C-alpha cells in the first residue's frame, strides 16, 4: 500500500506554496499520480483544484495511504482517526518526536501503540516520504520524480536523500523505490530490505544507515537477499560497543566498526564510503550482467588513460585479460597498423566510432575476457556520441559480459554520457573508478559462489558447562577462573595441560614427579593478571630440585613486588610440546552477537593487530578463512622448509568455540591464549583461558 | 618565449576547419592573442583574414615562437629554417617520431641535433601544444582557452590533457599554464617544473607523467620547489626495474613502484591516483591558505553528512576540533535551541544563509580550529547560493584558515557551486573527498616543517673498499663474497663476527679454542646460498668435541644432498650475543640511484614484507624514520617490559651504509642479513653480508 496506493489522503495539505503540506500534494500531482487524492484541511475548500475534506472520516472511501504533515502533538489524534476508518498505511512526515528528546519519545510511543493495535504500518515519523517512479507516486518533499530504474533506495537521513535525488535527477539515474525511513518507529531497514528483496522492479538495494536495529534478523535476511540482489550500504557512525568491551584481548582488538564489517562480510553486503562510490557501483549492478571472473579488457583511444586503467587493475588485484591470438589477429586486420592489439587495445587518437565498434565486437567474443572497459578522450576526430551509441548496441545485443565506460572530459562528452546512462552503461569520471566497480562486482560474484553454510555440531558435555555458568551467575561472579574455564573448554573437546596447585615446595615436587619432567610453574593468585611481568612463570624445569627452588623463589620474591596480592600457591603443569602460539577468542557484540577472533599469539598479536573476526556460528570454511585472512597465515602454514601447523585442527578449535558461545549466550567474552598448535598428528593445547559470564 | 611570445608563426596553418593546422590558428585568434600571428602556408593567400607566408624566411621579423604542424619527415627542414632565421622557441605538434619506432626515432634525433646546435628549445614532438590563459595564448588543439588561475599543468599524454581541459572549462577551474610535453625530446618535466617553480602566476604545479627522465636532478629540483609550491602528480606505469633486480633480498622487496614512492616522499610530491582527486587537491592548494594543523570543524544543515565527515576525519587520522566553551556559548546564543553547538555544528535543516554565516564567523575565530568544512544539503528552506556567497565573503575577508565546501546535490546547488568555485572555495562531491583533501594539505604542511637535511659523513677507510671493488671489476666478478663483503663493511665502521674457515675437524676445534666458546659453524661453499636448508648451520657449540662432531656431520651429510657443490670447508665463528635480527639493504634504481632498505629479519620480513625504503644519502632523521615506518617498529623499541634495542645505533648503520653506496656507485646491491642489534651499549654485529658490483 505504500508503493502502489489507489487513493492517498494528505492530512495537513496546505494552500501555501513552499509549505511541506503543499509541496507533497503538488509533487503527487506533478508526478502524474493516477489514483485518487484527498487533501485534508478544514480551512480550505479546494487546493490545486482538488476538493478538500475537513477530516479523514469525511472522505467517502478508505484511503489506501494516509500522509500526515501536522504538528507532532496532533499526530496521535490523527492516528486514532486512521484506526477508526481502517487505513492500514501511514507516512508521518512531521518532526518533533524521538529526535527532540523525552517528550517527543513519548509521543512517538503513543503513535506506535495506536498503530500496533489497529494493524497500521507506519513510515517515519520525521521523514521525507516515499517515491515510486513507475507508479507515479511522489509522496515526498524531496524533489521531483526521478526516472524509473532498478535501484531501490532507503535512507536514514532525509536531507541526504534529497541531495541524492537531485544528483540522480541531473544524471538520469533511475530508481524503483526511494524511502526515507526517518525515526523508523515502525517500518525499519529490515522491513524495507525484505520488501525490496521481493520487489520485481528492484534489481539493486542501496541505502544509507546510521545504525541497525535487529542485528541478528538483519544478518539472516540480508544474507538471503544478497544472493539474488546486491545490497550496497553506506553505514556511518561507530557502534561504540567495542570500546566498552575492551577488557578482554578480543574486545580491545575488536574496534567499534569490527562487528559491522563482520556482518557485511557474512551477508555479502557491499560497503560504500561515499554517495559517489555507491552510485558508481549501483549503476553497474543495476544494469549490467555480472562478470564470470576477473579478467578485464580495456579499449582506449589514448595511451595515458589506458595505462591508468592498467595500474588500477593491478592495484585492485584484478587480472589484465590476455587476448587470444585469434582476437589479436582479427584486431590487427580491422585496425590501423599503428594500433595496439594487445590489451589495453589502443584504437588510436583518430579512431571514429566504427573502429571502437569493431574492437568492442571482437573483444567481447574473446573467451579470455570477462569484462570490457571502454575509455574515450575527446580528441579532434573523436565521435563520442556515435561511440556511445555503438557501445549501447553492443551492450543491448547480448547480455553475457558487462560493459563499463569512462569517457573523460565534460561538455565534449556530455551528450555521449547521456546516451550511455540511458542505455544502462555505467559511466565513470576516471578509469580508476570504473576498475574499482568491476572489483566490487567480482567480489560479489565470489561471495555468491561461496559454499553453502553448514555449521557442524560437535558432541559436547553441555551439562558440565551449564553447572559452572549457573554457579557463577548465582554467586554474581562475572569472571570464570582459569581452572573452571579449562573445565568448560574440556567439556567442548579442548585439551588443556595437566597440572595442580601446590601450596608447598614439597607438594610442587610431588606434582611434578607425577606429571613427569619437564614442567612449567605459574604463580597462582587471583590478583596477578600478567604473571610473567612479576617473575611468576618458569618453564622447562627438569628435576625436583629445580621445581622446589622455583617455588621458594616465587614465594620469596613476588610478595615483595605485590605485597597486597593474595597468593594461593604455584600451579605446576605439564610442559606443552613446542608449536606455534595462536589466540582464539570471542567478544559478544550487543547488536550482532558473538564475534569470533583468531590471531597469532605472543607480542606479535599486540604489535601488528594481526587478527581476524567473523560472526558465530562458524562453518568449517569460515573458520578456515579466518586463518587465511591474517597477514601471518604464511607463518602458520610454514615457510622456508619449516613444517606448518595443522590448519584444520585450528579451524576446528574455532568451530568448537563458536558452538560453545552460541549455546551459551551468557558467555560475554572468552580468550584462549595461547592455544599451542603443531603439525598434523599433534593435539593442540589450550594453555591459558579466561572467560566472563552475565545473566541474560 | 613559449609562454608570452610577441609573435607566433604557424607552419602548416590550414584553411580547412577540423584540420589541426586550422584549429591551432583559430584557437589563437579565439583566445584573443594580442601579438602578431604569421600563418605559414605556400598554397594560401590568407587564412581567417591573416596574410599567409610561403615560408618562415618570408616573414619580415623573427617570430618569438614557431609552431610546426607538418608531417614528420618535413620537420627537420623546417627546423633548419628556424635555425637560419634565429627563432629560439619551437613547438612541434606533429606525430610520427620516437613513438612510431626506429625510423621516427632517427627523425627525432635529427630534429634535436639541429635545435641544440642553434640554441633552439623545443616542446614536443607529438604534443598538443601550450596554453597560457593570462596571455591569451592558446597554441594548442586541446580545446578552448580555460580561465586564468593558479594551477600550472604539464602532461605526458595529450589526450588526457584535452579531457582535463574540457572538465576544467565546464567547472570553471583556472590555470596559469598548460603544457603538453609529448615525446619530451628537449623540454621535459624537469624543465617545466623548474619554470613553473619560478613562475609567479603558478601557485600549484600539477601533472601527469609516465616516466621521469633525469631521476636525481628531478628529485633535487622537486624537493626545492615543493617548499614553495605543492607539486601534485599522477604517475602511471611501473618502472619495471624492480623486477629485474629481484636477485637480492632488497631487490625482491622493492617493487617496481618503490623507487617512485621514495622519490615522492623525499621531494614532498603529493601523488594522485585519478584526475578527479588531483583537481580536488589542486583547487584547495591553489586557492586556500594551508591549515596550521589538523583540527577540522564541520558546519552542516543535516546530521547524515556531518556523521560522514566525522567518520572520514577519523579514518584519515585528522582531529575533530574541540570547540572552546566561548565558541559554543556564542553559537548557542545565535542558533536555534535544537541546533548542535558541538562539532559537527548542525545549524538545522531550515537554516537560512544568515545562520551559516553566523556559525562560520564564530567558528573561524576559535583557536582550536585549523580548517573549516561547510556541508549543505538542499532542503526546502535552504538558500544554497546565498550560503555560498556568505562563505565567499568569509574566505575573502582574512586568509589564515582554509575553507572547504561540500554542497550535495546537483541542479539545486549548481549556482551555489559556481559561486564557490569563482571565489576559490574548493567544492567536493562528498564530505569524504573534502576531508581527504584536508589530509593532503596537513601532510604537506608536515613535510614542509621537517628538519633541514644534514647528511653526516663518517670517517671511513675508503681506500680499502676501492681496492676490493676494483679487483672485482678487473676480474669481471659481479658478486663479492662473504669475507670481502665483511671487510668492506668493517672499513665503513661495522663490526662483523670473528672467525676463520677450517678444512679439517681438528682445525675447526683449534679456531674455536682461539675464539672462545660458544661458536657458530657454517658450511663454506660458493654453491650453497641457503646454508640452513641443507643443515649447513649449527649454533651454540660449547666445546671442542661438539665442534669436531658438527664438522664431520656436515662433511658427511651435505655432499649427499648437494653432490655437485664445491665445499671449501666450514666457517667457525664467534657466537653473537642474542638480540633482534634486522636487515639493512640497498638496491640501486636505474633512475633514482641507491634505495636504502630496512626491515625486521627472520621469516617475518618475507611473510609480512614489513620493510621501508628511502633514497640515499640518508640524514639521521630519515634513517630513524625508516625504522619508524615499519609495522614491527614497536617490537624494536620493546614491548611488555622487554628491553628495546638501541634505535640510534641501527639508524647509524643505515647512514653508514648510505655513505658507502653513495661513495661507491659501483655497488649495485647490498644486504646485511642479519644485523644483530641489542639494547644501548651493545655493539651490533653484521653477521652475514652480500653485495654485487658493476662497472659504471
């Protein structure tokens, strides 16, 4: 009903040009709206020749859509009228709600309460309205009706939408729908992404968001929709959540933007950092087929821009298509001798449109080419418009390979650019922007081809974890100590080093004898977080004497350094085989849930911040990808003849952890540091672990 | 004479519109050229009302500038005429020279030979010409005369220049000079950068280059000129040199672009990756004062763009200005209650131009603000043109703080944007582009403030190095072996480990006794590059028996693995104290000379490619900066209580090496790997070294 209403009532319609209540009515009329329009205004007889109604109840039929423009404090009473007459769709343009403070928030709650009870859906309040070019609906004060097109746009900023509309209108960019969601008191980004997902007119979903309300639902829906339609989002403003959670390793490494990045990656959402980039991308996705792979052919009439394109192709990690001999032979036959028939194909500065058309036709049939970028500089002989028309014919003819254009200049190529845009060929103000767009399409194709997500469930001892977690929650203890943390990990299939806490030197020696030498010793105190900083860690102790000496030295020295620490003894542990130290972790994002972390251990992780994140639950492939995404991955797989570690076993560790934090939402943070891993056949050991829980 | 000629002869002037020979003449006339024009064409009486001359000699005076448009093979004879009559400046537009192959290359050499003998300076051949708006000179076929302005532009691609001209003309961007350098057979980028440097009309030097001819001269000149005028360059195409030089560590890490990056950094050149970015930057540099520091204030009439600007400020590492209490108080007095008086200052969606003007005036006087970015979205009440005029008044009034604008939209802000551009206020199509430009200005200011370059000269034993280098050159041996490489390093003040090569196990034990235990042993063979891969390195040998065992094991095992290797014995060396391993290196770039390298040692350097480069000779500050520029710098200075290494000593090593390769240009490549460094007081050791020399 929002997008194709048969009748629209405008409550607060005004006779005064310039007023929002007039502009929306005028925009509806100017858009050529085909349904019935009911201006509601108890002080006017007619507005723009349309009969005015004193109130909603006086209208002889139930309007499909009601637009409210009256001051905020009157809106609840209008909503009650809507409920009474049975309208199901309302756009509230009026500001003065949640955005102005407590008073407004209450008003907004009241409005939504009425809507919920009556089964009314509401867009807004504090929004610009809704535009549907194909249906001649311009229920907004954002600007004149744009062209019909494949882009569905939603914006959390009305002002930005107005600017976008102005830019799009002057560049001939078309839309399926534009929605300003304002305070999104009812209809939010999730509803719209779902609606756009099902809308046959929308080929690309684009939007500007400042926050996302229902994190988990959003991820699930977006991931599904992304498969059919690319989603391009500008997301501004940090979550602020990361900073709070900086207590743990994982927390401090997960910046405020990390969760959003993980969400976007998981859901295949293409993130844009400016309006310009967003429309650069959107026009290609909306109008061109996806490239099969990443091999780009460039056709140009000047060397400079060709080299700039080549540089960008290298910089963005695409491939420069290697033309077949047949292609090059054909090109040589049809182009002047001085022309370059290798990629980038230079048709020369005096090339007319026919040479471009010929080259395009030859290159598009080359099996080594996935995407075609046509560059043009307006030189003396250049037929820019005819060249654009040739491209349009080629692009419209058959649809297996995408076309991109970068016609450089302004006035001299303005007509040509209009031809390109009208024919759905994306045009870029630099070769670099065109190449970046191709890169985004290639990334999207890769994402779509990723294997089906199957999350493996391991056999675990859930009951054991439940008991420990419940005990802590009951006692109000947030941090789970090392011993119980390890018990939890063992319940989920991790191996931890054997050992026990000794209260005396003799006891320590006895424990060591039982474990077998060498052993590791660690000071045991709830007050000492960084044990090695106070000399509280000794490794490789080879006999009973060394163990007893170490015990006594710790007991003598550490209390001097930390007189207030409560020292319970010394932990004597089996020594873990040498291997690589990595960190597995989790930090729970308030919006999106558990964010898994992987990184190399030791000081490297702190210095390089070389960690990767992904949303739980993880598939085997995703867990593996988390390893691959670190810069130090090559060290893990082994360099210069050194044997690599068992990557699958590390990935399995991440999956098991992912299962643990998914099954126990009470766990807020978790680190295994270090997790010692070796080559295939060696069981990895969770040497140290910490976690915290909270009531949910 | 190129820029302000009193008389211009056009050889090859044509009567036929569309021909280059006509277009250039027509462009000169259309530009309102004030001097005398002499069309030279022996088949026409007059062209465009101007008397035609059959040849240069028939002209009654010596033209200050001759433009040649005739076919390439005729050009040498015209050049001879130029020499005869005594013209000193020639622009050769004609193509068909070096760019078409051997034949053309010879023609070009002939042309330059004539020019050199006669003292004629030549721009071109194969170029678009020269444009000087202020002097009404449009000696080009690139397009109509652009506005007068502060940007001096040079382009190695004529076609690109034509596109730039078209874009600039339609956006009202002004230039001091535009030069198409074509094949740059005589006048090249260096000449023009120097000329622009001295030109009072040019405030910013910008250009597009595909290569740089005189590397060292270019760096020196550019560094000097950059201090007064920013240089903004697009540089496309790799040098290809890096790939060749991939034999050494340094070579393989120095990509083809590394030398250019080092040059740009040293010379303070701002690199641009697209025409759009280049003009984004150039307009600000040409028309606005430099910011004192990096604190940006944002004024907006909508929240969304304000947040986008804030995000970009954070992303680019600038600071969000914290307004003084006084500023905020004043803002609160003059703006509506709902306005945000914290940065970003939101004057609200219904703000008229006066609110903007008020806010700009208050904010510009805040001592915490270095740069002011004004954002505008065209909303119902917005007075975009009046707001632009208000900005223009503020910007013209006093010149201590730079202004930037991002008026979003198109038609609704077109007039406002014209006002901004006409008043020298740079306008950006997104807040992000504006912020990036501010970042570039801040970087430039930092570069200008860098300390004066003083290269320290160490007392060294040059004679020793001369002998070794000369011996190798005489014998035609490129690689200098480990022993002599170390002698060279010792001559330049490096300490290398003591040791000797043993031929028998007994000898090995004897050498070890003399050195003192523990020792290191390394297989000694010119054929074994990666000693440790074949078990050819043993460390920490504590007594004579271990040394003898190690000797015999190497002699037994290694020939089995590498039967063809010529094994000369085993090197027995003192064991170096533990410390951090780093690499110092040099790779000589064919254009720019010695490129110094620093990186962390071990497998890390290969995996992370965590290295930094800089052009020799190095100052102490530059050497230090090379360390700081690596990601692993924090590991060097010490993390988590671990003692850091003596940074100054490492930097001194780089300076000494820089002196060596500057004094010995024969040295082509050089690596010290590892260079073991410890905390202050510990002498670093150059454990292993290799270098290669070439006749120069």
